[in-house]
C-alpha cells in the first residue's frame, strides 16, 4: 500500500524547500507573477513596461543559477554564504540592466546568450555540491542520475497536474454553461511550471549531497537503458559519420555546412553514453574503454576541418566560435581520459561550465569575436567596391558583380539580425533611415551606397529569380487604428496554417495549396473567409519593381466589415514563386460590434 503524504507534510516540505533555497524560491514566484501579468496585460493595445521582460528573464536565470550557488554556499560559513548570495544577486542585477526592454529588440544576440547562460547554470548543478572535495566517477554518476530523474519526474507531475486541473475546469465550464476565459488555463500552467515545478524539483535535492556514497548496484532500468538503447544509438551514429568520412576521402568533396554540429552531437551522445557506463565497467568491458576514446579522435579532426573551411571562406561568427570552443572541449576531454587512468568526470563538467560562461560574456565571447570578424570582412568588401575610401563610406562609382553584393548583403543581414539594427546604423551614420523599419536597414544602406540588395531567398535560390515576386511594408509609419481594440498577428505559410484567438473568435491565415485568405471562426464554426488573392497580386513585385523603402501601410490595407466585427488588415510581407504563395504576413486590427 502506498503511503501518500498528508497535507501537513506537503506544507512542511515546501516550507523546508523555501527555507533551504530562499532566493531561488523568490525567483520562481517572480517568474510566475510576471508570466501571469504578461498573459493578461500584453495583448494589444497594452504594451508591458520594459522591466517586465527584463525581470522575467532575470528571474528565470536566477532560479537556476542561484540554486547552484546555494549548493556551493551550503558547505561554507554563514558569513561566506551571505557574501556568495549577495554577489550572485548583484550579478543578476547587472544582467537585468543589460537586457533589452522587450522580447523583439536588439537582434538575436540576447536570446542566444540567455539560453546559454541558463544551460551553463544547469551544467553547474552537476558538480557544485563537490566543489571543495574530490568525488569518484561513480558518486558523480549517482548524483547526476538523481538530477536527471528529478527533472523527468517533475515534468511528468507538472503535465499530469495541469491536464487534471484543465480537465476539471473544462468540465465545470461545460456542465454549468460557463464561459471561462482561455487565459485562466494559461494561468494554471504558469503557476504549475513557474512555482510548483521548481519547488518540487528543489525539494528532491538530498541534504548534503557531498556525502553521497558510491552506488553498490545499478537498477535494471539504467542497465537496459545504457547497454541496449544509448550504446546502439551511439554506435549507429558513429557508423553514419564514419561512412560520410569515407565518402569525403573517396570523392574529395568537403563537408556540408551542418556537419560541424552533427559531429558535436555524436561526440556529445558518445561521451554521455560512456558516462552512463561508469558503474557498469568490469573486467569484461574495461578493454574497450581506451578504444572508445581513440575512435573519437578522427571525428574531432573532421570537425576542425569542416569548421576551418567555413572560417577560411566566411570568417568567424558566434556559431562557428561555439563549434570551435566545443571542439576544443571535446578534444581536451578525449586526451584527458587517454592520458589519465584516474580521470574524473567532475573536471569535464567544470570545464564545460567555464567554457559556456566565458563564451557568452566579455571580450572573448563568441558575440564579440563574431562582430569584430564580420565587421572587418565587411570593410574589406566595401573597400574592394570603392565604397569605403579614406575611412568614409561613399556611393560606389564602379560596376559591381552579384557575388560581391550578395556577400555584403549577407554580412549586413547577419550584423543586423544578431546585434541589432541600431549597431549597424552607427556604422553608416550618413545614411537616411527616415521611416525605415529595422529589417529594411541593410537594404537602405546598400541602395544609398549604390549597391543592389537581394534578399536571402533570392540569394539562396538557384531558380530563375525573374519569376520570384515579393513585397514588404514599412510598418514604422503611423497606422490609423484608433477605432480598433485588438491586434492579431498572422502568418500564412505553404502547407501550414497559423491562427490567433480573441474573445472566442479565431482568425486563421492560410496559403500554399489554398488561395491566400483569412478565415474567421467561432466555436469551431466558419463565419467568413477573407480572400486576399487580388490584393496580394497587386502588391507582389520583383526586386527591381518594388517600392523603396517598402509600401506605405495604407497601400497594403484590406478593410473588412460584417454584422459581428470590423477589421483592418495590413499585409506586412509576402512571397510568391512558381505561381504558389509561399508566405504572407499580416497584422489585423479588430473591433467587435456586440
């Protein structure tokens, strides 16, 4: 018979968890509160204050990083514990002020950095309880196994709890004929994911994990999972990559762009599998341990050859930097286990944590290296086409070829998307950016410097691009939407549909095999369909025909009115090739009549 804990015991356990991890608990509460706030108050026309996104992301990082720091602090004096937590909180405060004010600004750099910092904090959890002492590989295996098991159990409980509560809420809605706003379902999920799950996960951390003892046996599940799932998977992956290596040697065709990350994925799976074998090694299997690391070396060299070709051709970016850094970590791990018979996995995870944080922050970060390298490459190309003269940018006076112009366009797109349009504008201060959307900045720069800009679809498409049509709208200009209450962002794409809902209505954009349109639905019933074919046909142009800097929003507007609602639909962009609509975007502003 299963003994379930009483409510008093559950409350006591939650209290003890909050007492042991006070700052992570506070971060979880902040994540939950701000998540609910965004659910209710971020829909157009409401715009959340800058501090909301900054606070949400900072609290998310603090939840993980301060949990790791708490485990470090547990083995120190009370005074040092206070200093550590104060220092961690201060660093989070600095991180808060470095974040952009909303989720869409300043390129993708901050998103990638946030993800990697979260990942680095998670990796730190694997070794911080043992930072002051040596730990055997078997003990570390036990701790990490419990860590992974706790994550899986927490996810399972969170999903089951949400489905149960959502089903109960839906039953009440159906049985008592109530109209419960869909936002309440999101609230339930946010509370479970933001507050319950972190507290439950942290409550599973055993007191004083540094006193863990080596496991005397391995569960049947772990044995089967390691021997008959992960090992064949790693072996199959190895066969595929070595077959591709043989193809390279036979055909002398050098690696494709994606190979670097594929090799890293294989090496990561292989090393993780080796780690899972830690408590299973015996005299029968020990002879394969050295062979395992020797097998990895050719793939590591293949990784460096693949990324080396890319760097030689296109210089450094943050992605290539990360591939090189991870490759060096993998090479160091391999040599460490080949040279040292008493190699400890603790130092492998310590090194990985350090690499992740160093690669994200400061002058040696991948973002700084990539920005400097691509800026230098851009300046060299602009000097070549006589745009950069005597440290000034001037319109070119010579004829340029498509290949050079496409390289310049690609670099400008990269810098704008990764580091933000504002940083690119600072490089070209004399360019007129009046009423220009951020995504148009590379085009405006090139055209005012006498160069032709072709978008990435045109650059990457090998077909006859005279048949390729597109358009974009300059959405920086003011919109006449004072009489409308709601904003809906829609995107119709080939083979797919995109919908958004407000007040029980659903607006679905679709294209591809269907005529480009927006369907209006309520209670799963189709109310009306807005056909956009004629309007899109009038807007789609070739690169040479398209207006610069894009259409005025009023030129792309479709007005819709029925007995139920009024709407203004601004078509923000669109693409068409070979008589098929491949994509269109729209912003829909709605007011209801009832």
